[in-house]
C-alpha cells in the first residue's frame, strides 16, 4: 500500500457516497439495465448481429490493416 497518494480523495469518496450509490443501484438491478442500454453496448450488439465479429470479417479487417494470416493462424505485420 502506498503511503502517499498521487491525488487526494474527493469529498464524496471520503464520506462514502459513491459506494452507497453503487450498492443501491446494484440492489435495484439498475446497473444491469444501464449496461445493456449504453450507446457503446448498443453499437456492439448491432455489429454482432451484422456479423462484424465473425471469423471471416476478422480476417478481412486484419488484412485491411496491413496484417495477414500466417501459417500458424496468427496475425503478423507485413514487413
């Protein structure tokens, strides 16, 4: 454990507001609902349904970035 912190803790952290708020949200189940409705998660689900994470598309993306599949099935940079 460090004796000297890089930043001082905030007042909310000292009082314990953040942990109370987090535990309250977890007990209600709000955090699980929010996880599915965040814009980044919605975008990820759309990509998944469109096949963006399929093996074929992964090869296409990595090839487009200047990488190619080697004989071991790994992706290495072209030199």
